[in-house]
C-alpha cells in the first residue's frame, strides 16, 4: 500500500493541554511520529496542491487566523503555545475582534488544542499528505494511507479542537467530489466522535458519515456523537466504555451495511488507534489482533478506500496497531 507523510508534520510539538482543571503533558506529541513511521516500510512526500482544496472546506477567516495566531500570540508577549480561555457559546458571530485571546476563543471549542510555532505548517502538510494519498486512490490504487498528524476529525469549517486544525477527511471528500466521484462515505472508527466532520457534512446528499465511538455521555467531545443525532446522511453508533471486539464487531457490521446501501464510489476511513486497550486517554478494549479483521471487513466492500490517521496515544503499541490495520487491506 502506498503511504504518504511529510516531515514538516513533525513541527507541531505542543507541550501541554488543559483539562480537568490542570495542564497535562500533550497526548498528541511528536513521539507518535517515529512509532508510526517505524511500522511503515516507505513513505512518499506529497506534492503541494496549495490552499484551494483547504478553502473548499474551511472559512478563509479561520485559515488566516490559524496562519497568524502564533505570531500574534508572541507579539502579545506570551510564552509557550497559544491556548484560548473564553468562548462565545451564545451567538458566536464575527465581531472582527483584534485581541489574540478573543480570536482564539472565537475559533476554538476546547483548551486541549494549542497553537505553537510549527502548528500551521504541520496542519497544512498533514492536509497535503491526505490529498497525496487521495490522488493515489483517484489514480487507480485500491487504497492508500495518509499518515495525517495532527489529526483532523474534530475540526469544523471555522473551528479547531480535539487536537485537530484542518479536517482532512472533509478536504479529501470535497476534492474527490470535485474530481468526479459522486458519493463519498466517511467511516470514522476513532475512539472519539468526529464532530467536525459531522458538522461539515450534516444534511448533504453526496457525503455520508458513519461513526463508531465512545458514548459522549462519558467521553469527549460530550456534546456531539449521541445516537439521536443520526438522521439522513449521518449514523452515530456510540458504545460504552469497556467495549471489546465482541461488542464492537456488530456495530461495525451495522455501519458497513449502512454505508453499502448508500453505494459510495469512495470510502474515507478515519482510523484511530485509540480504541486499543492500552490507550492512555481512552477506554475501549480492542487488541492489536482486532485491527486486521476490522480493516478486512472494510476492504470487503470492494470500494476504493483512503485511510487517514486520527488518534492513538499508546505510543508503545501504535506501530503494531497501525500496521495490523493496514495489513487488513
Ligand atoms: C483527539 B482524537 C483527556 C481529555 C482530552 C481531547 C481528546 C481529543 C482526541 N481525557 N480531550 O479524536 O483522538
Ligand atoms: Zn480519538
């Protein structure tokens, strides 16, 4: 399988994230990179498709903000990474505020997603990596893997959060539709609900979104991913903490049957290895040996498939989990 990666994705190196009343070491750190690269035989660097495919999904004011936020943070005299602390939860609207803290709140939904010096470049090249792998699939490969990092599935059209800045699945779905595909299915099997992807595509006819994830009543992102959000082109299958393969497999069958009924001509898989039993921030009990059959079931649909990396924070198990999943294709 052709695998894509750009070394500029290493430059995003957050030190801390804020939750449960304290700063904690960032879970989405560059140590994940070598763990995953060690499991891939060779990777190809993507070419530069430019900003246009990103702007088909993301608001240009948001993209400008991402691009300049760290410089503005430094100009405001701050050390460390940029983090928001005030959020316009009522009537979020463009107020053209100048202060960096106001802009951070405007464009963020959590305090776990810092912007550092290399964040914009890493997010940009993560998106290009995704597009590179998409082009391989559009060019005739049965499947391809993009080692996207930082992840993308929590980012909306004009907001970041959940370690995500640009929504790679959405960027690739739009690019595929722009290249003549007619129906894209996104299957999100990360432990966390892909709220950004759901928000971007809710109500669309040409993109369907199915997600299997931890019940948001107990797990991040809390406000999205509940079963009753399933309608039309959206299917949410929340599962309880402690879920193992015996309980996961029937949900996967449901998601794949639902996807098959929509007859997609491209599948985008958002793969998170944070469903693994050893994951430090997650609570499912999948084993490394479960990922190969998981992927084999997706592959059995016989639809061209783009695989994107989302979460997975058990660094010692990460390489084995990624290679087990890819081997199922
Ligand atoms: C990103 B992806 C830890 C709180 C951290 C953010 C989780 C982001 C997950 N208990 N909250 O979906 O893997
Ligand atoms: Zn996750």
